[in-house]
C-alpha cells in the first residue's frame, strides 16, 4: 500500500513538473526590464515644470522639450508593446484579460475626469448668482454670445456619430477576417476624426469670448477643449490600428489592440453627446443672442 501511495505521489509530481529544471510553465507575461517607465516619469516631470515656468514667466522652451520627451517615450514604449504582441506572442489569453481590465479601468478614470468638468459647468449654471460677474443670475451670462447648437455643433455631432458607425463596421470586418474592408472602414474613421478636430478649431477661432472672460468661457473651453484633445488622441490611436490592419496584425481571434481603440472612441462619442445636450443646447436656452 505504501509503495502504491508513493508511486502515485511520484507520478503526480512528475505530471506537475513536466520539464524538470525549466520551471513551471505559466500563461503570464513577465515583462523584461525596460527604461521607459523611468524615462517617462522624467519626461513628464520636465513637462510639468515647463508648464509652471510657462504659466508664471512665459518661458516655453522647457515645456516643449518635456512634451517632445513624453511623445518619444510613448512611441518607443508602445513600439515595444507591439513587438511583444506580434513578434514574441507574449499576449496570451490570460494576459489579454489583464489588458481588458486595464483599459476598462483607464476609461473609468476618464469618466471621473470629465465628471469634474461637468460638475463645474452645472455648478456655475444652476447657481449663477454666486459669481460677481453675473448678479442677475442669468445663464449664460448676458455678455456671452453663444454658439447656435444646431449649426456647427450639430454637424460635429453627426460627424462623431458617423465615425462610431464606421469603427463598428471595421470591427465587424475584422471578426470576419476581411482586413481590406476593415482598413477601408478605419481610414474613414480617421478621416472623420480629423474633420471633427478641424471644425472644432474653426469654431474656437470664431468664438466671441475668450478663455479668461468669465465662468462660462472657462467651463466651456475646459470641457469641450479636453474632449477635443481626446478626439485627437483617439484619432492617432485609430490611425495606428489602421496601419496595423494593413500589416495583418489583427485576426478574428486576436485583435484587442483594435478593441481598445474602439472602446476609447465610443467613450469619446458618448461624452460629446452629453456635451452637446448640456453645454451647447441646454446651456444656450437662456441666451440673449446667438452666434
């Protein structure tokens, strides 16, 4: 009986360690030592110091240097991530679960980011009397000439919603292995993103108010401007996916890089709908004049 038990235990031990001396095989990705976290922290710190110097003393060269450093680190770091995924095949199904959780948590943090801007806007619009510049409690303030929500802002809304359709079309084609059509759909999405950024720049250039001219301009430019920045980032994200699709990196069973970009883009779409309804439309109902 002892021999049988010993033999069974020995067999189980051999089964648990099929490659003696090679360690236990696992599906996790042990990342190699990388200089990019430290380099990224240094570049971001340099950019922050440069921003302070620019805002206080008008010195801009340190800010530009830090910004270029951050861009360089981002490009090099993500290049390594693509190499791990495409060449080393390090992104196993278990690793992809972690990547999904990471992207979901990142988008959740972005929701909180925009919640702060919406909070500031609604606090100013629902309780306008607390601001010395607006003793009558009107919103928008009587000296503000707002944009007509159903002119350029509505067209920008249509552009973003259409881009949500094209990115979903691209996902459908990737799932069916049609990379050529997926590339076409992604190209249209990138074009629509560029169009949105162009029209928002045109809108800003024709605004009748400046960023520092009161609480309405400040909250308007902060909310819509940071959304515009996210559209720019999302457009670059999708442009990289467009290039990767043309290179054949995505397959029906492995395309999380694209899915992450699509999640981000749909998030940008939803935020814009809230901005259009609350800032452009509802926020202009009490306006004394339109622009």
